[in-house]
């Protein structure tokens, strides 16, 4: 109950105990007489000092209401005023934050002069307007569990100027119908941030009816991911002065002018453009020790995204659109049938997380490229997402970026066996002619090309990194970063580190063998010391020379593996741009219809 929490806070003020209220510390007889001497005023100042001093044990913070400390001082000056409902009428502001309040009860009506009520970070599920004082001007309910506004239409609040409903379970079409001028005639500020509103046109049409609305916060809603936001909202609600905490400038009005007339062109789906440009810091593959097998390495970058249709572009030289897989999910399923190393526990945990959040995720991958110091992918994919709530949850979770390596071993094809066997007599007769003919053929013909047989490709994950995408829900249109996937060691570096550790482990044994030798006596000791010292210097120089390449190949001196990634939300900046978005969407759907019609026509032709 809300009133029980408020009663505890008022009781903590100790209004009837020392130094407040009536008691032996107050000289009531002197205060009621006409002649008030200096002793009485000095006593009052001393009591007020006990309330105000930060070192006093009677000092209270009173952050839940600005009137809390003022009420204590009033009880010191005039304790006889604490009668009836004076305490309830004294409060004009109450800030009950994170106190576990689950219900707004009727006892709140006793605060007949209440103008500001803040109930953020509680567990309130319903908003009964009948239990709210009519004098309220500010009502803040951020971060609660309100699921409906159906109880607000019974007793409207005529003087309310700010309504904060952010971070609640709102967003249904039924909630939009309660934003009317009859319920909120003087509402100037409305906070609907981090809710579930998806229908932009319906919400704007309802908010247009509020005659005094000047500040609107929609940040974190799924509808903010569409290309027409915030242009369509700004041009439709021409009275707005602030949107998402930013002041609306004349340049904004001019840039988005005319979007309100293109209501039919408003697209209710999001366009996300993912670009993967360059990759650096990839360790060079180890050189083969023998001529065969021939080992080829290729690398690709994959990322998770929602399972929706997307269009892909790749500007790599030598790559055509035919090489780009049309369905990356099918390619991923084919990859799973090929030999892989043991399952990555991090990837399996991500799958479990996706199932818990009900996010349909599919792997998207670039084309495979050979090793280079700087690998150029130039990959671009446009994802069109119609499920805006799922896209919001995906941005809150972020995506996983993975660098994969594919290794293929190729062996020479074995020689073909003879179809039949010949007799020994025939072999002896033709033996001389065959040898001569072979010598002539060797001179005339070149050696035949070897046919290589490829084994099944072996894929392994080199590194994985998590990319935060929450900024796209907080008003940012583009995230561009250089993802750091850590330092990778090649097979050659691993071999050198292992051999160096073995050599270092052998050195103490050799030193012990030298110590077991007989020490020289007399004058030879000094000469022996000089010899050993010079040998020691020589060894030190050799060790320093051998240590330098090891330091260069150490992980601290190696370049980390980085991938240039950008994720951008497509936004409309003008009415012409809105028409282009609509036409591109129409072309995408129209092409599918033309393809079906063309296939049917080909079947009917003779």
C-alpha cells in the first residue's frame, strides 16, 4: 500500500519527539504570554540548529519530499499546529522511489494539496484515477509494471501537465485510445519511452488531439526503428518543442516538412544496413614441411541477425552476384555437415539465450577470402525487419561477430590401374620397342599435370566478440567500430614458444653439471674467474640475441585481430527520400510477383 509507506516516512520525522513537538523542552507558558524575552528565542534557535546541523543525531535527509524538513521546523516554532489533517495538507510533493509499492490506495486522497507525485521503480500494476487527488500536476510512474490504462478514463485529472509512463508494459492499440483531450486537457509533457508501441500512425493521430502537448519522449519504442521516425512525428505534431529530450530546431521543421502529408508512404518496418570492410591482424598460416599435401586457407566473418529476408551486396574484385548465396541459412546447414572441431561452448550458450528470449537468429557470412595482411571484404547487407519488437530485443541483446578459418588439404590423385594383364611372352617381345617409344615420348611431350583430390574442408572458429547495439535504441542512427578480437597465435609461433620453453628447462641441468667439476686452487682461481666471466658475457650476448626474436613474437608485441564493422538504421531525411523507400520496397515485392508470373508463362508457352 502506498499510504502505509508514506506513514512510515512521516513517522520517521519524529514530529512529536525531541526536539520537535510539545514537551518539557518547550516553555509554553512563556510562548503564550505577551512578553517574549530573548531566552525563548535563543532556545528556539538551538532546537532548529539540532535539526539543521549535519553532525546532529536528529538531522534527517528528507529526500522523499521538500516539505519534510520544513514541517519539522514548523513543529519547533508552533507545535500546537499539529492538529487534524494539517500534516496531510502540508505536503505538495511526494517522491516514493523504489519502496516496493504495489498499489495506489484510497488513502492518498487525504493529501488534498498534492501537486507532484513520483512513484518510479516500484511494482504498480494498475493506475486507478479515482484514488489520485484532482490537484495533481505531475505524475511520474517510470519503471513500474503497468499493463493497461483502462482505469484512467473514469476520473480524469484536469490539471495534470506531466505524465510519465516510461519503461512499463504498455504499447497495445487499446492503450492508444486513452490519449484524448477529455482525459488530459492540459497535458504538456508525455513520457512513453522504453515501451512497446509499434503503430506510429495510430499513435500520432491520437497525440494530435492533445491541444497543449509540447514535449514527447518515445525513445526505446519499436516504432523509433522505422525510417520515418522522427520526421513523421515532428511534421505531424507541429506544437512539439522537445522530442526525446532534444529541442526541435527550425532546421528540423524545414528538413521534415511535408512528411505528414505522405501518411500512406510511412513504412512500418525497419531497414538495418550491416557493413564489414577490413580485417587486420590475421596471423600468417604455417608453411607446409613437405610438398604434399597442398594446404589452402580461407577466412570469413559471420554475424548473427534476425531471420528475415535481406539483400546483399559485395564489391570484392572478381566476385559476382552468382557467387553470393541466396539463402545463408542453407549454406550454414551445409557447413554443419562438413567436418568441424568440437562444439564451441560459447556458441551453444548463445543458442540457449536466443531460445529464452524468443529471438529467431540466423547466421550471415561474408565471402571467403585468402590470407593477407589486410583482408578486404567490402560486404554490405540490408536487412528489412517487419517484427519491430523482436528487433528491439535483438538490439538490447547485441550481436556476436565470429571470424572463421577454413582449411582444405589436397593430395595427388593415385595412378589408374591397367584394365587387363598381358602374357609374359608378349611383354618380352614388346619390351625393347616400348622402352624406345617411351624415350621419344618424354622428349616430345611435357610432363602431365597432377590432379589433386580435396579432402572435406575443416572449419574452426578463430575468435568471437560481442557487439553492443543498445545505442541504436537511444537515438543513434549508426554504430561504427573496430571490433577487437584479441591476439591470435599462428601454428609457427606456437611451435617456437614450445621449443623455447624446452630449451629453458634444459639450461638448469647443464649448469648443475658444470658446478660438479673440481674447483682450481691458488692463482688459477683468479684466471679461471676471468675466463668464466668472459664466457658468461659471451653467453649473455648470445642469449640476448636469441631472446630478441622471441620478444617480437610474444603476444604483447603482436597486432590484435580487428574487424571494421558498422550497423546503421536507415532514416528518411526528406519527403523525396520517403517516396524512394516506398518505391524500393514496391520493387522488391513486385520483382517476386514478376518472377512467379514469368515462370508460369514459360510453362504455358508451346
